[in-house]
C-alpha cells in the first residue's frame, strides 16, 4: 500500500469532475460566463480540494454523478436529438450512474433524480411521480415516526414526515399551476401498457401453476404472486381509463371537451417530443430510457462485485447461490443486507457529526487528519467548505428555484432538483451523519451560485441585486453573529444533552497579552481601515466619479480608481504591520481577559463598515468581482487548514475560532434510540399515504380555483369597460 498510488485516482477524478462541471454548466446555459464562474468557484472551494486530495470515495460518486448529468442534460434539453445519440447516450448515463452507485449507495439518490426529471416532463410521468411521492411518504414517513419498543419518550423524525408531505403537496400544486398538455397517445399508453403486462402475468401464472412444487408456492416467483401482480396491473390500466373518463366529465385531461374558460387560463406547456413522451412510438423509447437509468445502474452495481465473488483465499464469496461454483461464503444479497443493517442499527454519537440542515451553512466540517510535529507545530486537514461560496450559495439556490418556477426553465429545474434529491433524503437518516455527505450536491450549488453571479454581471433587477447585497452583508457579519447567538445555537443543536462536560456552550474567556508590537500593529491597521473607509465614502457620495485622483508619472497624468486606491492602502497597511513586527521586540505591556461575546461584539463593530459597503454597493459587476475575490482570498487563507501544512499550534487552533460550531466541544445531538423493528409497512403506512393523497387532491383543487380567479376578474373587467355587463 502506497499513499501516492491510492490518492492519485482521487486527484484525477477531482480534476475530471471540475471539467465535467464546466461542460454541464456550459450545456445548461447559453452564457459562457456561468460556466467560467462555476469553474472558478470550484477551484477555490476547500471541500473539493480536501476530498479529492485525501481520496475520499465521495469524490468518485460525485464525479460520476456530475459526468452522468453532463451527458443527460443535452439529451434532456433536446440538444442531442439524433437516434444514435439517444441509443448510446442514455445507456452511457446509466453506466455512469451505476459506477456512482458502486462507489457509494448515495448514487441511488442520483438514479431517483434522473427518473424524476424524466417523469416531470410529461403529464403521464407527473401522475406517476405524484403517486410515487404519496407512496414514499406513506412508507418512509411511517418508518420515520414508528417508535422503537421499550423506549420512553423516543425521538421520532416528524421533520422528515412534514418535509415529505410538503414536497408532495408542492408537486401537486405545480401540476396544476404549471400544467403540461396530456396527449391521447399518452392515455393509450397508460391504459394499454399495464393491461398487456397484466395479461401476460396472469397467463404466465395460469400456465406455471400446475408445474410448481408445493414448497415454492410462497416465493415471490410463485404463480400466485404472478396472478396477484397481473391483477394489480389490470386494475391499474382500468383505473387509468376510468380516471381519464371522469376527468373528462369534469373538464380536465385529454378527454375533456374544449370550453370557453380554458382560453382564459394559462396555456399548458407543449407535450414533450421523442423519447421523453410516454406515448411516442408505443412508449418503447420512454421505457428504454427508464430501463437505461434504473435497471442498468443496478446491473453495473452487481457487476462491480464480480472480483469480490472470485476471491477464494481465505474466503469464498458468492454473487448468487450457485456462482461461482464451489464457493460457500455469503452472497451479495446477504452482504447488502448486512451493510444495510449496520447503518440502520448504528447508534453512536460523534464529535464531528451534524444534521442535514447544518450542512449548507458549513457549521461542522470533519477532521480528516491531524498530526503533531516538532517545534510545537500541527498539521490539519479540515474538510472546510469555502464560507463565501456556502453562505452565498443559500440565497443563490433560492433565487434559482424561484427563477425555475417563474421562467419555466428546464436547466434551472435540473439544477434545483439535483440539489434537492441529493441533499434532502438525508433528513430521513436517524444515525450520526457528517457534513461530507453534502458533497454530492455541492457541484450543483456551485452552478446555482455561478448563475446568480452571472445574472448580476449581465444586469439583474434591483430586487435581485438587493438580495445579493443583503446576503453579502449578512455573510460578512455571520461569524460574530453566530458567536453572539451561541447559546440559542447550542440549544438548537442539543449540545448540552450530548456533551454536557464541554466548554463550547459555557462561559468562554480568552486572555490576550498586549505587547508593544501589537499596539503599533493595531494602530497601523486602524489607520489603514480609516483610509479605506474614507475612500469608500467618497465613492458612495460620488458614484459617477471614475477616478479618485490622478497620479503624475514622467509628466503623464494617470487616473487612480477608488478600488485601486483601497487595494494600495490595504497593501501599505499590511506592509506597515509587518514592519512593526520587525522593529518592535514584542515587550509585554499588559494582559487583558475577554469574554467570547465581547470579542464577537468588537468584531461585529469592526465588520460593520465592510458589511455596510456590501449592502450599499451600486455596481453589480464590482460586487461580483468582489465576491469572487473574497472567496479566493478565503481559500488562500484557509489553504493551510485543509492541506495538512505544519503550523504553530496556536495558529492551527485559531482556525477553529472563526465559528463557534467549529469548536471540538460543540457537538450536535444524535438519536441514540435503538432502531425500530417489525414490519416495514402497516396500517400507519396506509393512513399516512391516504392523508397525503387527500391533502394533495385538496391542494390541486385549490390551485385550480385560484388559477381561474384572475381570469374571471380579467373577464369581468373587460366586460365592464365595454358595457357588456349591463
């Protein structure tokens, strides 16, 4: 085993992932600036660097997911329309998803993402997606709130149940507010396809029934199971036709006759063409697409275990019961079951664990490596994300979600759904989770932020620029604000419950020895800050003024911009501070003791000026340049903390003081109740699914009535103006 050998593939995968991310962003958006900004942000994102360099398998699963979507996007958006492109492209997507699944089980989230994207393009697919969400809400919601036996006051995951119900209701509302035309060929496919499959299953069950031995009557492949499945498929086809007939009588669906009111409502989006429409060419291309992205990934996953099954010394594993011949060890099904049971039963706290809602804010990175060296130095690899990218990414994702809805943008929908499908499923996990689990969704957050910045660069609305300015100001003030509200944050995290002896949520003090060099350095830095504030004040009072002053060089007058002046002042202040450290020997003058909140309040006062500048910015392009520059500076400053460079112990510990949650003693509470046992479904599953279905139906009715109200008001106003209402 050689560290360089097993780390090199991770580094190469990280580089390929950055290239695939650029290609994906370039495919999704016409503006090259989005792809350029995405590539630039990836280069200064600490989590990308740390994961790729230390060969975490999250790099591989994320790289394969990004590559799969980079191929899927041009097919999905209709850029690659050729028959050969579809026949080769969709299996290539399935192959990459299979490699992601073989790298880590979270690749299954990406499989669900691609399936959801395909379903949401057509009316039939949306109905299937809604029914699937109702079923998942019933099943997973029941498992989330099912109490374990013999546990008093168990920790039930109602947050996940509420999240699933809300997402299902949101999908139901979107089906009405953003409809897609339901074609007759889709209806024929929805009725005939289940009927044909059901008839074949029933016929197979009747033929195989007499030849089946009695000991196999209860297996899943028994004729009784075939007959039950066939009857269910026949019922599904009949239900599809009956619901369409009923919808036609109510004025909705493909069988509904045109009515005058329909012309007043928003026009549904056109039905997709080609393989994205279930009824096209008998639905065979649509089924081929689903098979490529569902069946093929699991076949690749199984194939990845062939080397494992071929081992025969000292163990002899089996892929299935009869292969390889002569092997008697555990099968792949048994191994998979053991792995699932391990994760399902694992109940242990961890100092670096954090819940899913903390990940977008970079509240608890993970220590990948820490080692002490000579001369009181320490090397640390801390999985720290770039705070600028993380914190600006939150409003950027919200902006992209709104734009995807308002503009009916397929590219933005792909980005937002990628983030949701790769992040939100972690809300169901009861055991300790870690921030590196967000890594699979991070590339798409970077794309969202790049799109947000590109919108600002090319001229966004005043409200969008206000959102950016407010987010920038809040990001600047974020660290001291988190320190000031440390105690409420501790209560929300449950730190005292899981780590009562820790000091992170108690009184924190720091003693500082003030030396002459420190005093002089502070005076120099304060003078520099005052000079920068003066330049900024002039610029804000005279925004049209391009040059602050003019500099004479060899008789030529050269304009000096405000930004150039502030950068020059900052460099001079830094040089003056370094010179003060050299000229003064650091003789101690006094020792001061501060409370953590006092230091946070001081930092808040000092950062108020740059936060105000970010909030009062007038030029969006300068704001974008400033955001990218600050993100780059953050990466440079934090590079030693993510690369394992030996640093003096005091400096290595100082990195952890930026946020109160980075302290080792600040720990998030973890559910330690034993996993619930029993059936995977029950009466509670049906009750939750039924309640969710009822709520979804109510939401659809309300959305339809709400959608028609503005049309009626417009019609009444038009009649009133023309006298038609008299």
